[in-house]
């Protein structure tokens, strides 16, 4: 029986300006990891601040471009500031969020100030925008040459052909050429308000001292009081009838890579329910597809899939899907087999009841692996999406999923059967 | 604790209460000769697929599930000319599981290593055939990642005059395809009889209990081997190669001879030099090739402190190749002339110390350090931070002056698809 007791309290606080702060101390650790996230990603394509305003269009790739540009200031470079205080810094943009982070074993106070100050002090100039277009242009080309990325984005394009998830997070060379300093300032004002942001700090820290530092930093700044931006609808067809059944791209690869996507249409009423749904589906997918399953062994031995096989379940703000991928000589057969397992999932799951406890313990065990990483603890936090759940809530939720709840969640995901196949095939074929 | 259990079999234990998971690794080390890597790679895959007691992958995976999601895998790695076969398991601590997992995981490793699925004197032929196909496919797929492909080409060019070093620790796809059942059986027998064996444990465990449990396995003493873990190429004439492929981005990679090795007196100055040249976001390459000239998304360097060189990697537009080549040369000139600020030196020192301390928080990094030091025969340095802080500008310049271009590989983007 697995038992996890958090060794320390999670400190949660929403500051006067709306910034949400979560602190989790890990006294045995040398490093502290901090991540400041704004709820603005590549799928946000237009916005307005009130009903009477016109919608403002956002060029594709804007959130990611903004992330790059934040590091450069009129009189300093944020990377160098972190460097002076001995921190490793980075940033990344996803479909729905932009995050800025550092990891340090020294000067936590100074580094927290650097993080908050550089993200909360926009500076964009025409010159630096032009230069960034060259750098990101190379980033886009690097991803264009990456078959794994093309496979994933191809699948997303099939699953959401009419929705912004089909567009690369970095945009295109053409779309980022429309970005100007003014557009960056406008988007920044709307989406980088403290009330749209979360700061997590995990690792070596004293919670009350750290909270005081953050409060002092924020109290010294004035923020415009604006409403939160209204955004475009993400999903044009909630039933998912628009899913494209298959697509293929040819690249310089040795063997075909195939990814099957299964779009979910269920809408959980609350963040808590959404976390239960996610936990239950993850268990169900393990039962059907992981290497303890009979399906896996049969398909492996027949050469339909190999050690490259993997599956995952992703939920973000407004959309979710499962995916199954492998390298194979026979993509059509792989897709047919996955579809067959999904079509017969109800019987298969009912027949797997005696393995449920072992799989649940194994899944719990692997979730617990994350407790050794301040980064993993902080990065798993999804805010409102899962009703502010931290990893300990995730562990408790997973442990409380019953066999029946797992089967029900799986059928919610599978029953509409919104399935697609994406293939990256060798050029010679 | 570092303990010789018997001649050629050593136990290394790092007890710590910091982590929720424990890691156990058994390694078999021999000299990499360019011929043995492929069979050892296939062997690692065959052994970790099944055993006499767990005759299918599913049986093995189901057993691992009962150990609360413990992971178990086997793979090969190479440190210069030391070829290492690794059997690794990670599992949650006993008080979380509510039962003692270490003895069970050790028993599983014993089963995997000493009790394979055999038919008469051979491995199960179906398992071998399937794993052989899979390993060959995996190695061929490596070419799909163009950044990695370019890196392997520039390194292979560097090792052009050393038939063994040219071969990766995994063996090549063609070599793996040619391994016979007889090779595999002979490799297995030789590994059990002759390889240096090391057992590593990092986690919340009792040293004495671990020692007692590990001693119960059927180890046999073996002759001590001296396996070189540093490769000295010597300066060669510059070799250049160009290749055209249908890719969107051109890759421009180089290697530089740098005869400074892990643990040498000048090793710390070499780390700092690498950070100033291309190993950090305030490096000369990042600042001048990426940020100022806007020519690349990545332009970086990394040390190869067991193989005596440094590699440089960029991804660029084809038409900018000459400009990038010149700009890279300019950065090396600047470095060798000491044209970098005291602030940059300080930032790189602070970053290296931060990385060093942060690695103490990663049990995998702690384990890797143990393996690295044991394989390279370099004792832990308790003064790492002081040694980094003591590096002077003059030392950085002196180290930089030892850099000499050895190889250059350009993957030229031709017409991209669709």
C-alpha cells in the first residue's frame, strides 16, 4: 500500500495585484526552482478587453515571439542578470501558456527580483524585433527538419483542422514577419497582467521570507487595472466531426513514423472533475496499451510496433486528446490495430479488472518519481485547469480512482471515436 | 562506500535520505575495440527483454508493476575506450511502498543477468531475431535527427584514423545486423567471466544490508583490467566534409583538438573557457552569432573531456555559411586574445558552480558521477568550487590557445520536401 506524506506545507497566496503565488520548501535540496507563467499561448489568436472594443488579431507565433523578446531590455539582457547571480534561466511557450524560469543554488532573493522585473518590464524596439525574426526563422526551420515534430504537428492539424491548435507554436516565417513592437506591447498589456499569472517557487527556501520578498517586489510596482482579456473560442466544432481521418508527409527518414490521435469531446464541469478524468484515463490507457498488456506483446512480436512505441494523454485549456505512436513498416496495420483495441475497449477493460490494482500501484509509483525533482513538482502545476492541484493532490486523486470510474472515463474519451492517423513516410516510397 | 567484493568486482554505495527513489546499477566494463560493441548492444537488449523465469516481455513488465512501477533496463555506453554494459533499476523507497523493495529488485537483476531465457546452449532465437531487427531499426532511425546526424559525422571525421573510436558504443546498424547467435553466446560468456563488474547504489539504504545482499549473488573473481578512459588523438591536418540532403536548415559543425582531460589541473580552466566560447547564454557564440548577427537559433560548444576535443554546432541558412564560418573564427580569435570581460568570466564561474551544486539534487547525476569517476579512475574533487573560482583570465586564454581546428562537417540543405 503506497503512502505519501508531503514533508512540508504548500504555501498559497494571491497577492493584492492578483498574482498567484505557490511555495513548496524542500529543505534537503540545494537548488530552488522558480517558474512564472502567464496564461497566454499560441492558440490565443484574438482578444479584446471589453464588449465594446473591436477584436484585435494576433499574428501566429506571437506568444512565443514575445517570450524571446522579453529577455532583451533597453540597458540589459536578462540572461546576463541571471548569470551575474549564478542562476540558469530559460523560458518556453506552449499552446496555452508562456513560462519564464530559473534554477539557482545562490542569491534566491536577487534572482526572484530579476525574474519578476524582467517579465514585468516590457521593452520592445523595431530593431530588436527584426533581429528576432532571423533567430526564430532558424528555430522554425530546425523544427521543420525534425520528423517527430512534424508527426506531432501533423496529427494536431488533423485533430483540429479548424482550430488554432493546428498551427505551430512558433508560427511561420510569414506570420512572424507581421509582428511589430506595437503589437507586442498591446498583447503584453492584455495578457501579462498579474491576475493572469502564477509564480511557483519550489526547493531550498524559507516560505515566509520568500513570500515577503515577492510581496515587496510587487508592492513597489504599479500595474494598470484592466479587465482580463476575452479570447477567441478554441473549438469551432465541439462534437469533433471535423477531424481529418489521415494525412501523410514525406521526409528524409529511414522508416515510417505513425501517430494515431484520439480527440476527446467530453467537457468536465470543474477542475477537480477534470483531474479525476485525467487520472482515470491515464490508468485506462496503461491497462489497454502498456507493456503489461497482451495487446502490446502480440503487436510487438508481430513487428507492428517496437520499442519506439509510446502513448500519451494531454489536457490543456479547452482541448484534450490521446496519442499513440511508433516507427513501423506498416502504418495502416498499426492504425487498424489501435482502432480495434479502442473499438473493443469496454470488454477489454472489464476483462482486465484483476490487473487494475497492480497497474494503479505502478502508475502511482511512477508519479512519485517526480517528487525528487523541484522542476517536475512546479511544472506539473496547471492552475485553474485542475483546480489548483499540486502533485500531492494528483497522487491522492489517482489513488482514489475506482475501477468503475476508470471504465466510465475511458468510454467518455473513446465513444465518439474521433480518430486520425498521421504518417511521416520516407521519401523513396 | 567503495568496496572490492572480490578481485574485479566492486561495490559503490552512496547512502542519502534526500531522495524518494533508489537507483541500482550493475555495470560490465571491457575495452571497446570497435568489434565488440554491436554484440554487446544486442546482448543488453536480449537480456532485458525476458529471462527463464519471465519468458516474455509482458511477464517481466507485470512483475515490475508489482514492484510499484520500478523501472528496469539494460543499455550500452562508451567512455573513450571503456565499453560499459549497464543494467539499471529505479524504484520508490521502502517506507512509501510499505515493503522492502531492494531485495526484490536485486533478485530481478540477478535473474536478468545470470538466468537468461535459453534453449539448449543458445538464447531464444525468436527473441534474438526480433531484438536484432529492433536495434538495427533504432540505429538507422538516428539518421532522422539531422542535428545529431551532423554531430556524429563531424565526430566520425575526427576519429578517422582510429578504427575503434569511429565505431559508436552501440555498434553500427550493419555490425548489429551481422551478429550471429554464436557471437552473442560468446559475448555473454566473456562478459560474465572477464568484464570488470561494478555495482552502484544511490538512495535511502543501509550500507551493510546492501553489501550483504549483493554478496549473495553468484559473482566470480576475475583478473583486473586496465581500460584506458582517455583518448589522445594528437593534432592532425584539418579534414573537411560536405554533404547535401533535402533539409530546410544547413548544419555547420566543427571539432577542435583540446588535449585537456577530466580531472587534469587545467580541466577547470577548460570548463570556464567552454562556457565563455559557447557553453552559456552569455558566451561569445550566443551573443555574437545568435543575438547580434541573428544568424542562428543555436550556436554552441561542448567539451569532450575524455576524448581530448571540443565540438561546435550551429544550424544556419545555406547562403550564410561563409559568413558564419568567419564569425566563428572571429570568436575564437577574440577568446585567444583575451577579448572577453571580467563580468563574463564571473558569470560563467557562477553558472558552473550553480550547475555543480544543482547536480547534487539529482540522483541520476550523483550516480553518473560515481560511474564516471570510477571508470576514469579520477577521485572526487571536494574543492571543485574553489578550483572554478581560482581560474584566471590568463588560464582561460592559455587553454583557448590550445584549441586547433581538426574537422569541419557541413550538412547542406538542398531542396526541402513539399
